[in-house]
C-alpha cells in the first residue's frame, strides 16, 4: 500500500464531539501523508484510482490512547485483585508490584518481559500511550526501542524513586538524577514517535531534592511529565505528613512546575480533588487527567468526578493502569468508565454532591475520552477530522452479530461490552499499517 495516499472502506464511527457519534454506515476514510484527508460516503473523483483497503462490513474506529499504564507490571496482571481496600497500598504493592519491577535490573528479563508486553499490545486498539517503566535506565531504553520497532506513538518514563521503596529498588538522589539525565540525552531524539517523559512515581517516592533536580531537567530538555495524584485517601494523608506545608496534594507537584503550568503533564487517577485542587487543575490547559476506572474501584473503592472535570474543560483521557487493572483492552476501560460513573453517583448523590445527579457518562463521552480526549496530548489526534493524525483500527465484529439488523452505533456498543483483541483485524498508526 502507498502510505502517502490511500483509503479504508467500511463502517466509520468516531467522536469529534463527546456528546455524539459521527457515523458513515459505508464509506471511505482517506489518508494522505500520515494525516486524515477526509471521510466520504462516496470516494471523490480526485481520489479515484488510489489504493483502497476494502473492509466492508467491518467497523473502522480511531486508534485509542492509553494514558496510564505500568509496562513492567504486565507479568502479574490479574493477581492480587482480591485484596481488601486497606491492603492495596502495602500488601499488593510490596507483594507484587515492587518485587516484579526489581527484576528489570536484569536486562535479559526485561527483554523477555517487554517483548511479550509490546507483542500483546500490538493486538489491541491502542495506538498511543503514556507508559511507566522502572528505575532502570537500560531496561527503559529497551522498552522504547521495542515500541518504536512496532510503530507505536508513545511517551515512556524512567521512574524516579529515592525514598520509600524496597531494598534493591531505591535510588540515591544523585543516582536517580544522573541516570535520568543520561536517559534523556540518549532518548530525546532517538525515535520520531517514542519519546521520554519525566516520571516521578509519586510524591511519597521522591524527596524534595529529587523533585528539584527533575524540575531542572524538565526545563532543560523540554519534556512532558507524568505521575499519580489523589488516587487513595491513605496516599493523600501520607503526602500531608511528608509535605505539611502544602494545602492539597497537587501543590506537591505544582511547586516544581509539574501540574500542567508549564510542560504538558498527565496525572493518573485524580479521584479525590479538594475544591482548591480542582480549581487549580481547571485552570491548567497543559494538564491531562488519566481516568483509570477499573483500578480506581480496586484501589480506592470509588469512581472519580469525571463529569466535573469535563464540564470544567479539563482534558480527560483513559488509562488501563496495568496491573491495577487486569487487561490492556481499552474497550473494557470504556465500559468500566460508564459503570464507574454510576458508582460515583450512588456514593455521592445522598451527600448532596451537585455533580452526582448528572454524573453518568454516555457511551459517546466514554468513547471520546478513550480516543480524542487522551490523544489530544499529541495534538490533533483521536478522531477522523480532517488534518488529524491517521490512527485507525478495523474491528471485525461478525462473531458478535445476532439475528437482528443492528446500527453501527449498536454494533460499536456491543463491541465495547464484549470485544477483545481477537476482533482487531487491522491497525494503522500515523498512516502506517502496523497490524
């Protein structure tokens, strides 16, 4: 196929606007030089004769953006989900997460594990990602190389952890900053679509000296930032103990320029914002919230106030949060987002929360945050609007059909509720077919 100019034919559905789907039941999606040229019911005369991949009868959707995922945790996916809520911050973390991440000091282990992770990721609807690696620079660079080889667009973070970790998985402040500098120097221009992202794991794992050093590196290399914010109540109380001078958790990042006040920033979870924290977040146009509905329910037992963020104009994307969730499948995350919005309503409506009574996410809104909402971190992406980055996924939903004629919207809804990677027939990233 000529990657400079070609078309896909099929049932095209996307969400330029979160309130509604835009659908062409049987049409053409034209790619030119890696960008969406247009969507047409009939192929215009000027494009007659260009290569057309015929996916008639299949769904064509935008590629999805996974805004929060821990790649090294993929090996123990599905484990520890029976732990009670009080155990999430100690037993699960110390039994599964930290010991597994310590294995990535061994580059052979990292090679094997990341090969599996990237290979499985290729089969999903995900085209763009923000990824947490480990503290290990060589392993993180290896992960970036593997993602680039398969054609993904991603930001990847070498973690910083100079306190509150297990033996063998804690850096000195000097080591953390030195290794981060080396990593940035090695990777900032290494790949066209896989880039570094400064990643203090969260406030309890990074000293003030570490954060000050990272702030300087962010400014020097002009790279984005990702971390966790207000995921659980125990975490929030811990941050208050560590940083008694702050009014709310977000200030622990903002004082170092890491809450969307400068470079683009992704904060995962954001389940329990105070009013003051929410006010600050709503004013930061370089801030994205990574909504992780399944892991929020596992770790905090709550939904996040996503309706409130959306109505305030905060950028919201979706994250699977492997292995706080048990699958890479973002269809599952979309379904969980609608369920979590109902959980949030049930938990808050009787407390008089003014957002609770209108908190349900519609299907189009949940689909939007999984596509355009998160992909906007890369600019114009996540939909089939003219000029958008050409990320597209072809879904063969024939095995899910029943005996009734279903609309394209109904077919997509069924896919969201029932699909897995077996239904992904083809995938394109930046105009290049990768699957």
